[in-house]
C-alpha cells in the first residue's frame, strides 16, 4: 500500500503484486521462482529442463519453501 500526502488530502493506492511460486523439480532438482502463467505452463507441459510431468506439489510459496 502506498499513501500519498497531497496537502490536506490523503490518497491510498493499492499495488498489485504478481503471485510468485517456487518450483522445485522432483526429478532434476531445478529450483526457480515463477509467476502464475509459468506455473500453469509447467503443470501442463512438465519441467522446462527435464520435461518430467509435475503436480502442484512441486510448487510452494516463497515464504514457505523448504529445499527437498
């Protein structure tokens, strides 16, 4: 949230932050941060390096990520 003080008027602006995920490939150990669109592509087509099919379990939130 950004607050701008314009004299006597305060304006609050909400910033949209794209959702981020940590992708941790269970096969080749690739670990990379991706956005929602790339997450969808990996779920549909597999790991970009080894092409292993993956499930949603291969993704975690950055603040909750623990290396396997």
